[in-house]
C-alpha cells in the first residue's frame, strides 16, 4: 500500500502514521465500535437462539422436534423447498443463458422485472396469490362463472374442490415467488463477465448445444450456481410472511417450520419455539459456511470469473 | 451488488460483439436463444407478472373516492408514519455503523476478522421468524438486553423502538456489502497524493474518500430502506400494538377485507417500484464513478 508513496520520498511520518492510515487509538476505537455493534445485533441473538432452545434441557428439545405437528411442519418445508429450488434453478440458468449469451432489445427491462420479487413485501407476495386463486379472486370468479371458457375445467375444479389457497399448492407457489430471483441474480453477472468466446469455440470445434452447456458453461458457473442454490434454499425454508398469508395455519397440515415456530410462540411455549427455531438457525449457519467456502474457492480460481 | 464490477465492456469484448452481430444475421453460433428467452418470459409472466397484475385488477373494484378513503384512514396513516420513520432511522443507523464495519473489515487486521466478515450476512440467512422471536424475547423486560434497558426506563419490546431494532437487524448487511467492494477498489495513490499535498487524515476522508464511496453508501441506504419497508416476520413479534403497514394489510386479510388490504398493498407496491427505480439509477451512478476512478 505504501510502496507508491515511498517513491515520492514523502516525509515518513506524513506517509505512514498520519495520512494514509489512522492513529492506533482511532483504529482500535473503530474496531471496537464495529465489534460492539455486530455483537449486539448478530452474535448475541445467535447465541440466544441456541441458549433458549436448550433452556429446558435436551429431553424437552427432542420432545418438541419429535412432535407430529413439528414433523409435518418439517416435511412441508422440505416440500416447499423441493419444488421452488429446482424450478428457480432451471429458470435461473435459462434466464442467465438468454441474457448473458445473446443481445436483444429490452434486456434491462427484463433484468429489472426479474428483480421485482425482491422489492415486494412478503405479505403482498402472499396476497397476490390469494387474489388469483382465492375464493374472491380470479379462480373463485371462474368457478362461479356462468359461461366459463373451459366448462370441463370449471366442473373439475368444483367437483374435486381443488384448493390452492390455505393448502399446500399455495404455500409452494408463494415460496417460488419469494425465491424467484436468487439463482438468476447470481448467474447473470457471472456469465456476463465470462463472455461467450469459450462456448463459441466449443461450437466451432463441433460440440452440440447440450455438450457445450454441460462441458463448457456448467463447469465455469458451478460455484456461482451452488451459491445461488443455497441462498434460494435458505430463503425457501425460512420464508414466513408470504407463506403465512396463504397457509391458513392448520396445525399438522399447512404449517411450515416458521409458521410452527409462530404457533408455539403464541402458545407461550417459548422453549419449544426456540427448539424449532434452532433448526433454521443451524441452517443459516451452514448457509453462511458454504457461502464463505464458495467465495474462497472463487478467490483461489482467480479473479477472471468475477466476484460472486 | 455483484453486477457493479461486471458491466464494463472492454474494447475486445465490443469487437467480439460487433463481429458476432454482423454474423448473426445468417447464423447464430450459440443455440437455445428462443428456448431460454421464451421460457424466461413464460415463467416470469406466470409466477410474477400475472399475479402482480391481480392486485391492480382487484383495486379496480373500488372507485377512486373509496380507494382514497381507504388509504388515508387514520390507522393507515399511523402505519405509514411508523413504517417509513422506523425504516428511515434504521437505514440511517446502519449507514453509520455499516460504514464503520466495512471500513474496519477492509482496512484493518484483527483477530477473528474472517468470522466477523462471514457473520455480517447472518440477517440474510437467518429466517425472519427466528430473528423475530429472538429479538422479542431478548428485548422483553426479563430478556438479556431488555432487563438492562428497563432500569433506564426504556421499553423496547411491544413498542415502536422494537420495530426500529428489528429493522436495523434486517438492514445491517446491505450497507456493508455495497460499501465494502468500493472501499477495496479505492486507489491508495489518491490518498497518498492528498497526504503529500498536506491534507490531514480527517480532510482526506471527507474530501477524497467519502465522495468516492457516497454513491455506494446511498445505494446501500436505499436497499436497506426498501427492505425495511416491506419487512414483516421479524417485526410482528416485537412490535406489539405498534402496527407497520404490512401488519395492517395482514389484519385486513384476517378480517377477509380484501379490498382494503389490496388498496394498502397498491400504495406499498408503488412506493417499492419507485424505490427500485431509484436504486437502479443509483447503481448506474456508482458504476459510472467506478469506471472514472479506474480510467
């Protein structure tokens, strides 16, 4: 850092101690402020989750997790993530391929639209599906319509009493919406930075489109893809607001882990709520661990791949 | 944030693009354009655009005076004041402390720096409901932090202060993660030049460093503010009767008052879209700053 300064033969005290870095006192003060702030807002809450989870002992902890309602919440959370992560992953790769490898008009508009779910409040994310599929929404109107476009569909919906809102499909849809941009957002800048010359070379050498993707593109983007997938998964498993709107809160049926936490908390079963919460807190720590590891991998592979 | 560093098109890149464009009229080297773009637009429409359009369709059932009456009800106005006020204050506090954290992480070495750096993203990774119950109990009158505040006469849980605490937690990573890369890329020669011209450290910070990081700082502020406006899960447990707008929307939904809920949602959506646009302009500004400093 100071190598350039020495070539100008600056007086040493100016170059080093006062003007290109702070005095040791200021330095320690700033580090201290940063650490106190982060401890207060990050470390203390994190430690607190695990302390509360085991407050009533390890027996109670496993009793809470072994409860049938807890099991059903865990299963439903896995189902929601099991649909939303692969779907958004396929979408992310497709969108990144179209946007990074080709030029077309309206690309910036498309980029903004892909980001849209991030700027919508979770409550509104749930609300929009209630308005589409709920009893008072489009689907409800369609069921009661006198001249439906597809009478067989209307009959089928009414006969089967097919439910989306206050049922599992609604939870899956709301989860897909809130996790929509994650993979695409990671891959688009990465693939834009990599350009298209490697793929073009593969094509010129006779590789098919799929071969090019599997053998050239995918190895280049695998860390970015993994990062996008774990972020998407963390949000999918932890989403609360949007899922809360469409779930209907039926214990043992339409409660995900976060909703089950809320139910336990409302029962004043604080230790139980924190026992469930510790599962998600652990998931968050694993997510942060993988993220740090992926960033390390990227740094080792060299800066040419762009920052993740 | 990641796209900040990747938008520059080098001369080389430009040549490839033009060469390809002249060729692509006849043959496109890479396949799958129609398939991937088609799927992207189809999926975007199905999952995002059509459901979002439903909000505006539903509001269409209200007349203008009805809509206006709904969005200026006293409880709605109170919720806007609280939502915007607490979000703004939380983003402001994060701007100050986030800048210090980013500065410390980029410029200094200390024990445990890597762990601290990784931990900054915790609010992104920790589900909002977990954060919500944790903060609520932590700041309640017999919680670890709440019992320290109580003798001072400060009531954090079930109050507006609690809303502010939750929103500060949620917005914490935005400032750090937008300012950090810009600080890393700052050219030390600029500071050395200023020092050799006789500026002291304080002057260098305000006159040289701060102008260069201010677009990123402002972007981070806007991102944290936008995130806080829509936040729900981390706030409801600690807020008590201090209702932010998303909580009010939820109340209306629980009463099956879809028209009012939708009207409030439209207000929030329009604010979010304006903010999204502002953030895009800010990021463009940050990029421009970066390119000029690199040249």
